[in-house]
C-alpha cells in the first residue's frame, strides 16, 4: 500500500485536506537568457514580486483546504527551494536522485503518503491569475479522486494553441466533472481550430488529483516497473530534516516516462474538471508577454526602454536601456552579457539556441 513505508504519513493527519505535490523539473530554456541552469524559470519573479514557484505554494497555502506541500526536485535546486519556501511551514522536499520524468516523480510522493491522502500534482512554473477558481477546481477534483478517479484539470481553451495537449470531455459525472473521452497530442493549427470551435476540448495543463494508493494501483497495472522502483526507492530511502532522499540505485533503474503516457492515457478511470482560471504555462517569451499586463499598444516593459511606434513588443532588461523603433511582435531580452531578439513566432525556438543549451 502507498504510505506503508513513508514517514510523511501521520495517524492524526486530516485526510479531508489536499496534499499539494509540486514538481520542480525542467530547465525553462525557452526563457533564456533570463532562465539559466543555476536559477531556472520556476525560481524567477516573472509575474509580480513572487517567483512562479512561490506563487504555486501560495495558491495551495489555504490551511482550511490544503496540508503542507511536498516538493519533488533534483539536488541542484534544493537550496533555492528551501530559500523560497521558508515562509511556508511544514513544506518537505523529496530529492530525486536522477531525472526520471513525471510518472516516477509523482510515484515517489504517493509512496510517501497515507493511502487515502489526496494529492494535487502541480508544476512549479505555471501562472494562474484566478486563485479562487483554482481552489474551486481543486476541491471538485479532490472529491472525484476520493471516488477512485484519476483527475486532470481541463484548462479552458481560449485560443487554437498548437503547443498544448488537449483533453476531450466525455460524459458528465454526478456532482460535477466529466469522464475523459480521450487525451490528444499537440495538434496542428487546423485541428486546434476545430477543437476550439467544438467546445468539447480543454487544454491539458499537467495538473492532476489522485488518491495516493489508487494512483499507485493504476501505475502498478500499467507500468509495474515504475511503481516497483519507486516503492523500493522510498523503502530504502533516508530522511535528513525536511529532506527525503530516495535510494539512488532503485530509482536510477526506473525508465522515465510522463504520467500522461504511463497512466492517464491507459486508465479507464480518467476524469477531468473544468478550470477557467487564467492559466498559462509561461512556456516562452510570447506567453510571458501575454500573461503580463500590457501598456500602450500592447507593449510590456521591465527595465529601461524607449519604444516609438512599437506594438506588442516585450522588453526585459536588467540594466542597459533598450531603444526600439517601429517594431511589431518582438521580444528583446537583456540579461547580463546576453542579448536575445526574437519575433514572437520564433519564441518557441529559443531553447534551441547554443547559448540556451550551454547555459
């Protein structure tokens, strides 16, 4: 059973509360040069004064609804996490011995929890404008998870995006939510336009709710090696204050796979809850521009800049003044000794630049 060897379990735990499980993977290379290997995207204050990671913690800090958060992250970012999570009591960290994608990362947390704990899995680097809507969707997802559904947030699709996966809504469920008819890979533009027009599709934002032991049962059914490796790694792991170190050998033997491929696309217990909450994955400079409040002519500026006859231009400078004339849909980023200039259409390709890959 999940939690049988996990010291995160507690006999007096309030199982009506949701346990946030925050995944701190990924390098954010498409936000280079601001996002660097030593301080990647989740740990930057890209919107407002809080970092994306801190904002993720803040959304699930309502003690009436949520328990203390569990962070799953690699060793390199543990100091940043501890620094930025200092104001959130009870937060603990599972230190991944190696990167093995989201199915294994979630399994580590599930194996540390009480069997009946409901876990809300959230990426650490997304922006959500409407926190109350997030919490409402989380409550509905938790109710379904307690009824042995594996629940995905179906993010309201507001544009025919080709960079996101989609979820097709199935039959409605008693009390709210829907069965998942199918998960869909990132579509081409024409297909995405059809999805948007139909009204039956939502974006898959990578936010999930599960009951810990039911997730492990389904993972064991569809990917037994991942489930067994995570359980063994937790059983042989060790605690160090608020840190938990899974056994490296057991975990390293796991073959990495996303939770979408490993479980969600295979289970017959997939459900979704609608979530209209101003969500963005802040996946590139285009998405960041759109998530920030625009000024005159849609221009968004941080730092010193003079823009003349410009429209929908993002400027991000940590020092030098940027002067631009007559530009449309351009991002200009100055960070230390690095300068990036890209069209918004080209923003998806920033991670392929030599500087981003060698950071």
